[in-house]
């Protein structure tokens, strides 16, 4: 006389046993897939060792360091003005933005403040670096998803921005333009009106991309709900930039700690998105390009006249002390911790690059994703290999 | 007319003609669309150096691929690896055999009757659908024999995808076959020429109008069969490097390349036979010209008409290819089994019902 509950329990045990047998029979050996170091999706030399079950990732481990160039150590044998040449090459798409926090840290140690016009020029070029950088991201996102056309528009329109950066600084990719106490040169004649035209073109590009990609159903099915980062997890991994704003955390160093850049002189908005998925991160970046356009336009209208260089000694010796200055770079928070012992060269420089922290979430994030989603997640996290490996 | 009764000279002519029909339009579409149209879409010029407006670029590409080393991976299954591109390409040529280009112009129509007798006993549509799936075997062979993980994943993806999209492809044709009342491709062409829509017969009854749902499903399935974006997961260059083609180089890569684009043309030929009236022109134009539809003139006009229709359809294929992002593998399967197949089944039911009702 078995009770009903007992019979149910028996049936449950039997079903479990049957399932276990089936699982044992169907158990397949996992496959280890090396994504990289040479792979079209990693735009650089990132290697991801993924253990796969079919197309699903069980475990993913990013292996970094293939491009380590030792910039932190190299700064110790360079004089302060020479360091900008090195740090230009960390995040090679937004080069000018790399120079600014280092120079700001040095200025903070020396107690110098750049004249207002120099601050404006810095901020404008900083935002133009972001425009060039994120424009390319928006195009590249399409390529990773299989839509090859947007990237050509991205390259075309980024070229306008790079031309403007070149005409102001002399370098398309590596301006090396920021100096302790100001900037190297004043803006050339006619630059302001030309830059306004460029900004218009970037705005048009944003509209095109929004039409082509963000309004596309396939794009939405591929990115919505994929690679979700909850806000607390993102914060605990040290994410910054659009990645954390895509998870709904309203945190932007441009607004919260401008550190000598004139973001408070323009009227703009910090965009966040509550979802935290690939779509949210990409969407936030799209809006940020538009905000950059706003900032640049407003600053160009109000740029003050005056000197572009403060009074600095001919031979720059930074007084003893240490300073950490971070700015909101295109990829996220980028900071330099500069330790000086009063010599010609820094004693130690620690570079906090955004991509390194943004990448560190990938083992957590890629677990359980499908192989095609690995690519979209990595694309939406948006890293630059030079920025990871320094 | 069966091909077995032919003399050796006609065999030779037909063989060369099949090669021409497969390769020349493939070259034309690759230059027109893959090189030029896409370049204009992407705000660039495309090839400009080789020949006027880069028109000799294709020859340069072929020459380049012929000179390249034919690399064989160390652990590859030699025989199967070498054989795979031929299997893929053979499906293309077998498909081209049955396409009718005129009342008498064709290679092997599989019809027992002839056009002038209006005797359309044949199984051309059935044959076309059957041989189109041979390429799956070649792709699986390539994926497996390459001894590369990316190739294997690409091959398995391709197999799943091509099998899933065979069904909508065939089911879309079933509606056409029911409406035409014939499995013969000539019969389907003639049914569209002779047909009329509610008594209005000046343009015949191209099935793109009455079988519009079938046409859309057919074109989507063709896009998937050709593994073109948005269904290009087997190749997926940003994920799988180049899928099942990863390890191929030189001449064998060229064969995959030709297979891909020539098959696009042949499917476009078939789509124009099934849905756009094939080699015929609308009846009122035939009346204007003052000739009959089975006159010898149409053996000349027919191929030109087919080429025009094929160029129109391949334009759509490449347009879509360079506009959309790609699906994920599971989303693709869902799309095939939950959307396309139910719709095409309903389409068949409605077609059958209306066929009986009218």
C-alpha cells in the first residue's frame, strides 16, 4: 500500500535516473576554441580561449599581453614633454584624449593652470577624438554583425574629423599637441567654420547609422538581451565609460570631475540606458557622439581669445609629489598616477586604461553565450588592444 | 527531346554552352554587382585600374587565384578535401541543365514532349529541387575534411541551415506547380504565358502576382541556400574566419567562389522561370511583334529575356546581402521552422483550394 506521494517520488527518482543515463550517453567532449590571437573579430592580438559545448561557451579566458609595449616603464626614461609621444599610442584611435590626463596630472603637480583658450582647445580636440573614435565603433559594430556597409560610411566620415584634427595639430592619428601649461599652437584661420561643417557631417552619419543598424530588426534580435551586465556586477569589475552607463549607472567624469577641461561651459546631457545589454552599450555610444557634436559646437561659439600657453620654465622639472588625474576617454575612465621625485623624468607612472578593466569582465560575461554572441559582446564592450596591453 | 540521342558534336557544343551559361553570367554579376554596385553603395569606386572602369578585374582575380599555392592542411583528409569544391560546383552545373531559355533552347529539359506540341510531361522542377541540395554534401565534406575547428563549425552550420531552407524552397515551388498543373519547367513557363488574371490576359499570368507569398518565401530561401547575408553563418567572416572555406586557397577557393556566385545566377534563372514568366515576354508584345510564341525567334529573344530577369533578381539578392546584418544560427532555424514553413504550407492549401474553386 504505497501512498500517492511515495509513488510520485518513485516516478521522480526513476525519471531522474533515466535522464542521468541519457546525459551520460549523450555527453560530448568539449571543444577548446582559440579565438585569436589572429582572428578577424578581435581587431588586434587578443586571444580568447573558449571551451565550447556545441556552440555554447562553457568557459572563456581572455589572454592579454601580446601587444605589451612597456609604456609605463618607458616613461621613466623620458622627460615629461616626451611622454606625450608615448601615451599617444596607447589608445590609437583617440590619441589626443590620451595626452590630456597625463598633462593635467603634471600641471596639477606643478601648480600651473592652462589659460582659458588652451582649455577650450583641449576640450574641443578631446571631443573630436571621441567623435572619430566612436564613429569607427558604430561602423565596426555592423561588420561584427555581418553588415559590411556602415563601416565604409564610418571611415568616410571619420576622415572629415581626422582632417580637422590634422589641420589643427599636424597629426592625423598621433597629434602630440598637448603641452604642460597649454597647447602647442593656436587654431589655424578658418578652422572653426570648417569644424562646424564637419560636426554636421558626423550628425548626419549618426542619423544614417541609427536608420541602418539601430532600426534594423535583425540587429535588435542580435543585441537585445545579449551580454547583460547588471549595474552592481559592472561596478565590481571596474567598468567605466559607455559600458557602465549602458547598465544604468549615471557616472561620467566629464560632468563629475572635469579636472581643468571646460565641460561646464557647454549644455549637454549624460546618456544612460537601463538594460545593460549589447544594444544599450551601443546605443549609449551613439548618443554620446551626438552629445560630443553639441559640446564642440557650443565651445566653438564661445571660445575666448587670449594666450594658449601659461608661463612654464624652459626645462620642466615636476616638483616632488604624486597625483592621479582621470578623464572620460572614448573608451572609459583613463587615468595617470604620476609619482615625481623632482627630476627631469617621472619616477613612476601607472596608467589606468579603460579597456583593461572593461575586458576583465569578459570571462564572467561570456559564460553561457553562443559563439556568434561572443563576437557581438566583445564588439559592444569596445576595446582597443593597445589600450589593454599598454 | 532527350540528350541521349545526340551525336558527339552536339554533346560538345552543349557542354561548352553549359559552361558558358554558368560562367559568363557569373562573371557579369560579379563585376556588375559584387564589384561595382556594392562599391557605389559603400561610397567608393571599386576596381578602376584593370581595363576600362575595372572591367577586367575579374580576369585578374582568376589569374591571381590560379597562381596561388594550393595549400593542403597537414591533418586534412586529402581525397575528400580535394573533392569537395567539385561536388559543390557540380550542383550548380546540374541545375543549369534544365533551365529553359527558349521554346527549343535548353540543354536537357527532361521533358518527353516538345513545346510546339504543347506536351509538357516532365519533371524539371522536381529535378532542380533535388540537385540543388547536392551542394550541402560538398560543404559538409569541406568542413569535415579541413581538420580545422572553424571549418567544422562552418560545415555543420551550413548543413543545418541548408537542410532547413530546402523545405521552404520546395514548398514555395509546390504552389507554383499546383497552379501551373505541371512539373515541367516549360509547362510552368507556358502556363504563365497562357494564363489570365480575371479574364485579363494581355500580360499573361506571371506567378509573381498570384503566387506573391510563394515568391517572397522562395527568394528568402534562395538567400539562405546561397549562404548570403543575412543567412551567412556558415561563412560568417567575423566569427568563423571564413567557415568551411577557411583552409582553401588558390584554385579550389576559386571554385567555391564561382560556385557561390554562379549558383546565385542559376537560382535567379529558376526564380524567373517559376515566377516571372521565364523566357517569354507578355502576350501583347508577342502580338505586336507579329510572331508566335513557339517561333524560332524566341530561341534568340528568350536567352536575352532570361538574362534581363536574372539580372533584376540577382540585383535584389546582392542588395539585401550588403544591407543587412546576419542572424544567429538558432534565430535562423526558428525563422525557417516557425515562420517560413507554416506560411508556405498555408500558401499551398489556399492555392489548392482556389485551383479547385476556379
